[in-house]
């Protein structure tokens, strides 16, 4: 099982250790940060009052294994920077419980009615996880990013509160 706990400066080193290349940084954060990720960059983004950052904790071991964020925008929220950083924990189905907890926070605690996220089109396991949670691809919004001379395309996915409620009650 996992829990989401407040991300603070005591977790900076662990997060930074997981981001070991420009590609890993782009996948994690888009163009928001520059490689290498630093405590200063994290400190600066931590000052944003619309940002809710969490460390993902394995409740069996109490080890921090990942990171996730919610960012409030004018018409809802954005799930961002979702990462299972502990490579031994990847591929164990943790995306779904992380996303489920983030969605509960967005819709219940923060009382938002719409949430979106961006995911690179080649990250098929993440796309499947988000679709399982009820997200659908917004065909009208595709982002293009360049990483080491290669072009990556990010799909925008959306979910509204009514659909989340209907899926949660089944």
C-alpha cells in the first residue's frame, strides 16, 4: 500500500537522485526545470501556493518511493510530476493507487470539477493507467518537446468530477 505525504526539503536529495538524465527530467517535469535538477529549482517551485507536492511512501516499509503533484489552475487542476522513482517498485501497479489518491484530493479536498494531465505518447503504461482512472485523451491539445534533438509529443488527458464519481461508485 502507498500513502501520499507532504513533500518538503527533507525529500529533495532522494528526488534529485532519481532524475539522472535530461530525458528523465523531461519525462518527470516537462520543460519546467533544467538538468541537472537542483535543490534551488525545487525550492523555487515549492513556493507556488497553487502547488501541492507529495512524496509517495510505501506504507509497509515507510520508504519514500516516488513523487506526485497537483497544481491548481484557473479552471481546475493538473496532475503533474508523477514518478515511481524507486526502480525496484516500478511495474508493480502503483500508478493506479497513486492516481486514485490524487483524484480524491483534487475532487474531494480541493473541490475541483476538472483535472487534466500531460503524458508522452510513448509512455503507454502510464496512458493505460490514466485511462483506467477515467481520463480521456483531449485530441485538441498536443504538446511538442525537444530532448537531445528528438521530438517528443505529449498527450493531454482530462477527467471531470461527474465521471470520476460515476466510476468510483461502480
